[in-house]
């Protein structure tokens, strides 16, 4: 579904809370599936434990329209995931 949405210009952030996309060297099928997913969606896998988030949502652009769009996207992410994150 994410690959189809990407084809229509929808941008997304996918949080792999269960580690389903974690690279397993003993499972070549999993590696193929991950490669296909990344290729189809034009995304990249970021392991936040080992590297920084590649975007900074706090950067302020000179264009107010871009700032509004970024603020909207961040607020939407928080609305979507906050209930699932729990107290911690």
C-alpha cells in the first residue's frame, strides 16, 4: 500500500516498531523484501539507534508556505503516533 501511495506523490514516515525490516543476514528473502520495498517507495532505512534522523523538523525556511507545510506534517505525525507511544 505504501508503494502505491508513493506512486501518487504521498510522502510518509514508517516506524518499524517490531523490527520487521531489521536486516537479518540469515534470511535472504527478508533482505530481498526490504530492498524491493525501499526501491518501490524511493525511501531509505534509517536505524535511529545508530544514526541521526536525516531531517530536522525545527529548521525554519524563509518561505512561510514551506514552514506551514512542515508544521502541518509534524503535527499530523504526532496525532497519528502519540496514542500508540504510551506514557514513556
